[in-house]
C-alpha cells in the first residue's frame, strides 16, 4: 500500500538545489515519487513500501542539505533571521564602500582605497555571502550548477580583479562590484523570503489553531497533558473560550462552536450531546465533556494542513518544462559569459567600434582601452544578469498563493495537476444526493396530530432508517413512550404498540393519493393507528442553498452542468428543474457513471465529476478532475483531486476560478522570467549593462514574480464578482 510523507528541507537556495534533493530522494529504494518545493522548503514523497525515515534523511544529507523535525514556522523564522543578519552585514559594509568607490572614480583620492576595497569586499563576499558559497559548492560537488554558482562566479571574479590590479596587467578593480553583487543578492533573497512567508500565511493560521495541551479526565481528576499524549477514547474537558484540542463527540454539555477558521462558516454552530466537534474550533459558551475520536495525523485539522502542504510541494505539468530549461540554463549562461569575454578580449577594437556610440550615452558602462578589463566586465555582467531565480520561483509561488486561497475559501486541492486542467473544463457532472442536496432527509410537511406524532416518533426512535431519523428530529422533544412488540417490516415500514394502540409507520397502502408529492421527488410516510390512517409525513432531501446559483455561474462560464445520480428519475428531474440543469441521468450504477464520464470526455473537453458517496468514487477517479464533498465518504474523498470542506456546488465555481487564476499566474511568471533573460543576456554580452545593475534587475525579477503570484487573490475577487448573481442579472437586463 502506498504511503505519503513530507520532509522539511533546510539549506536550499534555488531551483537547482530543489532538483538535486529531488533526484537524491528518487534514488532511495522504496520511493515511487519525489517532489521538492523551493518555495515551501518541503519534500513530498510517495512510498510503495515502508522504509525508515532515516533512509530519507540520509539521502537528503548526502545531497548536501538537511532535514529538520522542527515546526515549519520555527525553521522559516530561523532562516529569515539568518538571511536578515547576513543582509544587514553586507549593507553596512557595502554602502560606505560604494560611496568611497564613487568618490575615488570622481577623482577624489582615497588613501589605500585598493586595500580597503580588497578587505571589505572579502568580508561581504566570503562571510556575509557564505550561504551562497555553500550552495554553489554543493552544486559543483554534484556536478551541477545553480543560481549560487553564478553569484559566486561573478562576485569571486570581481574580487579577484583586486588581486590582479596589483600586477602589471593594468586591470580595473571590481571588488566593490563583487560586494554589491552579494549585497543586492542578499537583499533580494530577504525580500523573497519575507513575501514567501506572507504567502504561506494560510498554513500558519491552521498550525496556530492546534492546541498544545488538553485537559484530560483521568480517574475523576483533570490533568493537563501535551496534545501528543492524548489517546483516542480519552475524555477531555473544554471550558468556554478554549479551543477544542482534538476531534471528538460531545458526551456532556452544549455550546456554540466557532468553526469559521476551519469551515469558513461565520455563524457559530450550536452543538450538543452526540454532536461531533472539530479540533481547532473555538468553544464559545458552555463547558463540554468530549470523547476523543481522532488524534494526531488522523484529525481533521492535521489532514487539512497535510493536504495543503502536499499540493504546495507537488508540480503542475508546465513545471516540467521550466525544470528542463533551468537544468541547462546555468551551464549555458556560464558558457555564453566565457565566450563573450573571449570575443571581447580577442576582438576588442572591432566590437568597441560597433558599440561605442551606444555605450557612450550609458553612464554605467565601463570606459577603458584595456581588452582584458572590459572582457572581465562583460563576463561578470552576463553571469549576474542570467541568475534564474525568477524561473525557479515562477511555479511554486503561484501554487502557494493559489492553494492557500483555495483553503481559505473551503477547498483543499490535493492534486496540483488539476490547476492546469481546469482551464479546459467543458462539462461538470454532479451527483444529486449530498452534492446538490444536503443528503439529509427532512420532514417538510405533516398532517399527524401532536399526540400521535409523539407516539410515532417514539417508535421511529428504535429504527436506524434515515427516514425514521428525519421524523424523530421533526417532532419537537418527543415523549419516549413504552414501546411493545416493535417489528421492522423489510421494505414496508415498522409496527409497534404504544399502550393499547397499534401503530404502523411506512409506505402508503395507496401511493397514488400522494402523486403531487412523489412527482416532485418527495417521499411520503403514512401512519396508521389501529388500522386507521391518522396522517402522513412528507419528507425530502433539502436542496443546498447555493446549488441553483452555482449552476447559473457554470453556465455563464460556458460550462455545461449535467446531473448523474443513482436516484429515481422523478426526484432527479425535479431537483434538476429547480437548479436549472437540462441534461439528467438517473438510476445510474457506479459502472454506468464511469461510462457517462467517458462519453463526455470523448466530446473533446475536460470533465469534472462532483460527488460524495462510495458509488461516486470510481467516477471521481476516472474524471479529469474529481471533486468530493468533504462530508461524504472517505472513499470518495480519497479518490478526489479537490475536496470541498464547506458549502456545496458554489465551491465548484470557486475551484475553477482559482485554478484558472493560478495557472494564468504561472504562465505569466514563466513568460516574464524567460523574456527577462532573453532580453537582458544579449545586452550584457554587448557590454551595455553594469554588474551591479544586472544584480538589482535579477533581484527585482524574482520579487516581481512573487508579487504577480500574490495578484491571484485580486484576480479571484474580480472573477467572482463578474460571476455573481447580481452581475449576471444586470448583464441579462442590459441584453
């Protein structure tokens, strides 16, 4: 059986670092799949057999990186602090050094400037920039190259020109430029990390909900113990104002529970005895005694966090293209930098004549008659301008923002590939029960006198049938009568005695009397007292409030909604008519649902299947995107790509909008990163850029990618507004 694990990786600095770790993990015996995400510093692996965690840890350490057991927020806090410290050191040293350099270049004689530049730039490059050197060294030891390789090549070469300036070669010293390269790189990395930290806020909010301790009832005494020590079946006490520590069932008490951070529902839910509660939700009003049903990784909150981190560590197909390009990009750039440097050195006069007039109006270019100085200048600029950090961040940053937004809106995206597929969706196939409806039968009409209703509810309380439960819930606080001779008649109903009276509750003897109800998909339960009809209950599966609105939105997006249900045709058509669905398939078995999915896939567009039951699991797996209602069966949820944790069909629209916005952001990020390099590298090779400007532009490109990813939130709000009922109605009126 396949198992999944996530690891917190330390020491990664660029896309190629992530690729090295990924490759090392993939070689471990038992690892079926491995994906490493630079933006979240996590590795996600799928194992086809049980292997010790130490094996995975050794593979990561062998690659030159680390694995931490500390919470993600602690790791990120330490990482951000270290980056900030190194950045401040580089700024404090480099800024005064730049002032001295410009003064020196302006003709002001600075005594021993070469020596000052040599020492101070050494501190910045080789101390403040030591993490960069470490990253480059790891890559070179693995016969790879990465962004750190380019920074090290550029800054070390710049510093080495200070050494060469003491020789007879008459080389311009670029030591300060080397320090500037590292300083700007560290500033960019700090801003990157800070914005990345903000983008991961959703997971941190969920982690903050986890209680550290629980008040456990042991032999009548209340004992505070760590949450990890609480076992399934333990009894915990939760007082008003406290967070519920773990998932469980209320044994004593009642209270209003705020579940908004978990479900998105702003109105507190009233919970009483036998109601389930979710760990992380807030107990508002009453003291509760709760029996713990789920602990550790099995809890709802833990699963939510795990699923979000899992998809943020996954990849969409378009990322494969970016990975292949990044793999060859760095050695390609170094080659171009060497070639351009050599061309300038051996053809300086000719190339200088061709570009001189343009470079004259660019104040940042180097003006020298020394071919070696200019060739080093071109080499440095080309190496720095081509750092592919924007390329490495393009996909993971968009995934972090998109999946975090989805979680906030009540959606868990388990399969990142669904994000790319969503743009091609043409059909949404929806199950009825539990998807368009609540999946909980309710009495909507009754003609039974109150006294008899109390007796009927007392009898039905002994039955496990869903319709019986609906009747019991409908009768307000039923009086529990002494029931005798209770008997369940298979397929018909129940019969029992209450005192001297015999009641039958079940199918009507003459169903035609209730055609007006059954034609609308409602169910009628008739009650007989001593053989005489005393009334009936009308029961229906209530429509979700957002179903009709969701169908209207799908149609406005040129997506065809289709109902595929195992329920009877009358009920299916009635519900379809209420929500506005024209295409209906009723009385369908699980294998027939799969055939319907394949039929619509054959029409040339992608298909979404939405369901909540065991009978939907195969269709969910077979569809291009499977969406499960979170209140449904575990089998359906396990086979879904996206899980709806709150509301109903309206979240399908949100899932499509978020997926489209995320994929659009990925494409924009990749396009920008490629365009930037394609435009900038030739300018650097022609000597029209300065290494410091190149480094600043490189850092700016990474920040731009992150900011563009953060725009997914505003894009979702805009698209949601355009598809709102009010907007659709206004458009219709204007038309």
